C-alpha cells in the first residue's frame, strides 16, 4: 500500500457507523471518512501517483481488533510459538494491537526486558504489542519492588496471568502502587490453594481419556473439577475487586467465566464505575463444559454461558479478548490448558453473537476494537479522522470451515477445528499498510 490510499466500495462499520462509504488514509492515519457518493466519485476521478485506490468489492471495513489478553510465548517458549508465527496469526485474525501476558521464560518482571521485547515485536510491522509486566517479581508472590520505578508511559498494564497473586496483602500493595501511577492491574482471578483439589479428578480424566474412555465416563470427573475451579474463580474475583476498591486502583478482570463472577463485576461497576472493566473470551461465549476441553478457566455450564451473553447485552462485559494460548501437540495430549485463538476469534463471535441476533455488528466492533482501545488509552479502534489506519476487510456473508492445520500460529490445536463459521477476514491493514491478504 502507498503512503496514501482510498479504500472505497465498502460498508463502513465501527461502534457507531454502519453505512456505505470510503476511508482515506495517509502515512498510517485515517485522514477522511467519506459517506457522500458524489464526494467518493470525485476523489476516484482524481488521478494521482501518490494515491492508491483499493476497491473493497462491497465487503465490510472495520477498525482492526485490539486484544487485551494474548500469550505469544516469547521469550523462552518458542517450541509453542515464535514471534513471526504469532504476529502473522494476529494479522490473519484482524488484530492491530495485542497485550501480551508476562508468563514467559523468564517471567517478564524486568522493565528494560519488557520494553526490549515490545520494541522487537513491533519492529516486524505486522501489529503493535503492549508487553505487560508481572504483579509480583518472578511470580513468586513476595515482592513488588520492581514496580517502584515504572510509570504509566513505561508500562500501562500489569498482570500475573497464568495464576493469581495468593497474598491479599501483596496484591493490595501492588494495587496501591498502580493506583498512584494510573496503571491497570489485569487479574487472572483464581484462588490457587483450591487448584490442587481440582487437579485430582482432572488428572484421572486425562489418564482415562488416553485409554479411549467415553464422554459419559469422563463427565463426572470434569464436573467435580469444574465445581472446585468455579469456586476458585468466584472467591478470587470478589477478593480482587474489593482490594482494588480499597486501593482506588484501575482493575481489569480477565476471562470471566461464571455467573457469580460476572455478577461480582456488575456490582463493582456500580460502586467504582469506569475503574472496573472485564473481558470474556470467544470460547467461553460459544462452548460449554460438555466439550471436555482443557482450558483455564475451564469451559463452564450452559447457565454460565447464558450469564456471559446477558452481561454482553447489558454492558457489564467491556471487552472480548482471545486468551490466545498455543501449545505443542504433545503438551495438549498431556492436558495443557489453552489453545490458539487469534485466527478464529472474530468469526466465532460474529457467528455466535451477531448471526444469532444477540447483538449488532456495531456492538461487536465496540467489544473487539473501541472499548479495549479506550481502556488502554490507544488512538485506534474506530473509523474516524485522526485515528490510526489499522483496518480490517471482512466478508460477513461468507461461511468457511476451520482447518487449524493451516493456521499461521504454531499452535495447531483449536476446539473449533472442523466447524463452519460465518465472517471471514480477507485483508488487514496496519498503519495503513496491508499486512495480510487472503
């Protein structure tokens, strides 16, 4: 793509727009959003070597998505994912910005290392990344001194994702520090003391699964583990929200998955307003525990899924994030939690939320683009003059069968493999430059 371009013959969709039109970009910025047919025609008739005209062929043009929760496994876990594979998967999925979790090898607790990794990944030019730091140094749960000398401009969000901070006192200490600096604390809410209790039936289920045991045999074991893990999420969610309230901290609750936890967020929002946000994942919106998939938090009951859908409709849910968590084939066979999600996220959400008339395409754009961009203080996420030219072309009328073997991600396992989804990303533009084309 040239430094200046006009993308025309498209349906413009963001959190409030839904109209035919065109978008003009220059040097990575949206310079005009045009809905007047005569004005578009006038611009098309202008001949200039400096402008590239891109016919969208009637497809839908949206702002690129912002993922507040992804695992690139870098540095130190390249057997699971590499920078190039993760970034190409992000581009193919329509993502322009991604927040990366700190459970790398070593744990991302050093400011200089975090900035170095962030700069290294951004240099590929396929997407922007925001590298988080851990809440406690090296995930040990005993020290927060690594947070003392950072500022919001250095690190805008921290997390202990992969597990939670066990000490309430240390969490309060960290949240007070972040409250002073305006840094967001993203919480993986889980009482880790309960996790070993859930591991017993889960381990037995894995062993039986290897012997070819049927779903009826495995179900009670998964259900027992699910009850314990639901308790682990619910008690930790309540705790972290109350600590954030006391600290006056900006808190973001990651991958909410239960009725009780989403209700806790709903109540906290009434007290603390915009300081409280939360995310849900595509897989928790689309799947239930009948699938016996290994993911943390686990897939929940249909009642929990319906509670998340209701929370999307009433505005309790702010963001849809992927929790992209690729593993090697052997890791998955041995019960590793998580799976790749960047390349299916939009289609899963469009199929299960928009095609079912639960929400509009504008609302989906708000959840995947505008809201996370606003929460992170980014100048993207909308089709508006002055915003970054991070854009996505999507064919909303196209049905396609997921073939995870063709994913750009190194992690080939997907619970949606073989399913037919609606809505296909056909092109992604980052800073006005095409970085993916189907």
